[in-house]
């Protein structure tokens, strides 16, 4: 017997968010392929936008799953999403231009089996368990592929494993200065796993509102994108990395101000306590 | 019904049909690996991954996970979720084992186990310090009348309206055993994948073995972390979030977790192997 604790009342239905998140994420990932076609690296920032789209979808999936009270805490959902997603994503990068689609299909298969195991073998009996874990694995794979595309300008295995080191003016190929060889993927893993679980963990409760949580998800996504843009500086050209950084900071500032606005709207009352109180002499 | 009472009441029941379907998936994956790759390094890697995954899933059942009620002194255990504890113990073990990877599978796995066990021993000790001297609560179990190891009675130390509090001795020992299993399992997955990648990557990428070593280490490490988290969270679902340790009645649910971990590790493992072998 399971009881659904909170109902989603009003707002955008989950299916709409799921379809929009999947399509937006895939379209943004394929826009980074313009790098290969046009021979530049300036389109890398679309990888970051793909992660934001997938993270917004993911935070709503976590809300969908965790409203049943799974008992293990919200962060565990983010961890299983990326644990299963990273495996699908790394295998899919072998398929070149088809990588994002292969990642989605493979992650769906892995997620489906994990969902079946959790729901039936472990006897969780939660109606949305299988669907949610399938979505989570897809989201994990798409977010990691987005970071890979943003940091290296491409989502193919060869460019994820090979970088360039300039020694005395000579450009030499190096496997250490790459997304995989430099273990940047470990940082991308945690950037995504924390960004996906934080919005629902922070916004849950009786006054949960959908637009506020999704705005926080976008804010977390852009905040992670700022870090990813800084990490992309050694791997892609500095001007392309600065374009990513610029887009990330603009997006973060916009979503952050909107989130504060929505938090004030939902709060019963708020007081702007200044960071450092002014001490008036002679009192 | 309030949010507190609405936790899933999965109970200890075993769904035999689902268990058999799970075992069939496991056998299909093992058979597929054997027929595609033969009985070489790839097949051994899959077996190692499955054994490692089972060790992780089984080990989580020993760890006293208290969650939010423990932080408020209303339930025994360490006051955080499985994902955090397992990541801590598993990664400590994995880092310990990775240092010893060149010494062979046995030495490295034992080193990983000691790393995970040490991490859990230190965590349990400081958790007890904070419970006893910081929060001012004695350690008492709510699930058993007497501590199975020391024989100390528990009931007179337990506050009314709680399920026990603090970290009883048996939970401490359980935490260390869980850390040993988790660290060993994570290290075993890492070692098996590292051996496979060191063997296959130079030919696949057309480079010298020394050049691809960073990539082999990262790939094996990421897959080990990914599989560790998947197995730990599945085991957490099995105990519905909290457990006191090996004396808890929920511990008897571990056969389900072993099947679940084996299936999940096999499915993730075959994909991790295919990245170099297809």
C-alpha cells in the first residue's frame, strides 16, 4: 500500500514537461554539432543549455517520484540517475553523430530494468517507479553528454579522450588534457547530480509551487553551467569558453532574480535583513 | 494520512515471479557475454562486476542508516541517508584500493575493504561522540531487548515515544562490516574494469599503453562509482531508507537485494564492457 502525499494541483502536467525537456535537450545537443560542420567551437554553449533543459525536466521527475515518500531521501534519486546515466552516455559516445539518440535509447533500457528491479524484485510497489527511473537514467545521460559537448565542443569519444597541450609553441596531442583523461567527467557527474536533486529538496513541503521549483532547477542548471564554462577553458578556445561563460552568467542572473521574486510571492512574509547592519554612533 | 505515516510498506514479502524474471535477465546477460566475448578477460570482468555489486548491496544492509529521525534523536543510526553514507564508505574504499591496484587483485581488494571499514569506523565513532556529549542522549536500540554482542539491556535507556537513539554497539560493528563489504565490492569492480581497459584500449585508440592509462583509470573509476551508487540506492530502496544494523528485522530482506544488485550490476556491466569490446 502506498499513499501519495502531495498532489500536483494545476500547473503544467508532467507529460508535457517530459516531452518538452527531451526534445529541447536533444535539439540543443544537436546544435553543438554545428561546431563540427562549421569548424568552430562557438556553439559549445548549446551543450550547457541542453543540461539546463534536462535538469528542469529531471527536477519535476524527482518531484513526481518522491511525492510517494520513497523513504530514502531525495538525493538518492539524483545519484541513481547519474549512476545509470553515465554508463549509457559513455557507451553512446562511440556512435558519433547518433550519440545523443543512442544515449537516450540505451539509458531507457537500463532505466527500465533498474525500475523493474526496484519496483518488483525489491517490492517497492510505487506506480510511477518504472517510468521515473527510466526518465532519470535518460536525464543523467543527457546532462552528462551536455557537459561533455560544452567542455570539449563535441560529443564523440575521440574528442572526449584526446586533447592538445601546447609546449614551447608546439601543439601536441595529449590524452591527459581531455574530458575523460583529466577526469573532468567526475566533476560533471557531481555538478549534475547535485543540481538535479536540490530543487525539489529545497522547495518540498506544503507550499510547494511548480513554477518556483522549476525556476530553481533552471537556476541550479545555469550555476553548474558557469562552473562547466570555467572548466572548458583548457579544452576549447578561450573565446568560445568566454561565450559559454557569458551565456551562463546571463541565464543564471535572470533565473536567480526570477526565483527570488517567486520565493517572495510564495512567502507569508519576508524581511530584507541587510547583510551588515549599520552601527549608528552615539546610541 | 499524514506524510510521516505514508512511507511505502513494502514489508518483507518476496515476489517469487519477479525474482525468477530477475534471475532470467541475469542469466541472459551472462550467457550473452559468454557467447559474444568468449571466456576471456571480458567474461571474467562481468563476473567480477556482479560479485562486486552483490558485495555492495549486501554491505549496505549492515550500515546503521538513521536518516532524519536519527538527527532528531528519535531513531538509532547515523543521521544521514544511504546515498551519502555509501558514497563516503565506497569512495574511501575505492581510493584506498586504487592505490594498491598494482599489487594484485587480492591485496587491492583487501586494501579497499580496509579503507571502507576505516571510514565507517571513524564516522561511527564521531557520531557517537556527538550523540553522547553533544546531544546528551544514551545509545539504545529499539528493535532488540539485549545487544546481541555485549548483552547489555536496552529498554531502560530508551526514551518513551522513540524507536531508540544513538548508536548501540552492535550497530557500530555492523557499520564497520558494511564498510568492509562496500569498499571491497567497489574496488573489485574498479580492478576488473581497469584490467580490461588496460588490455583493450591501446588497440582500440591506436596508442601506447602508457598514453591511454589516464583514460583507462578514469573510465574504470567512473563506471565503478556509477555502479556503486546504483547498487547502494537499490539496497536503500530494499530497506525503505533506514535500518539499525544486522540485528534489525529488516536485515532479513537481504536476499531480494542480492538478486537486485546482481541484475543491476550485470546490465550496467555488459554496457561497460561493450565500450571497448564491440
